C-alpha cells in the first residue's frame, strides 16, 4: 500500500488530533508547571524537537560531513597504460 502525500498528511493530522484529545482526557491532573496543564503541549514539544533535530542535521552537520563530488577521484591518471 503506497500512501500519497495528501493521505500521509491527513493521517499525521488525525494522529496528532487524537493524541491531543487523549492527552486532554487522560492527563494526570496534579501537575505543578504551566506547560504540563496545557493540552497538546507534549505533542507540540515533541514535534518541535524532531524538527530541530532535522534542521541541525541538514543545515549544521551537512557542511561538516559532506565531501565534494570528486573527493575520491585520483585526478584522472590511469596506471593501466
């Protein structure tokens, strides 16, 4: 089964809304911090954390780890002549 982009976005949205609703109804009521009482905060915090990891991997680590396209080329000298 292959999902299209639209179907995948709809599935992610449904799961996110379901997680927020379940957190609202089943969250532990004795929290001491404001972010623990905000419905859906853990969902948004996790999404932001994943986005930050992807951003760091693509923007910051790519220039450090990626090599030029011809990094392993030996300059075109053939020793088989």
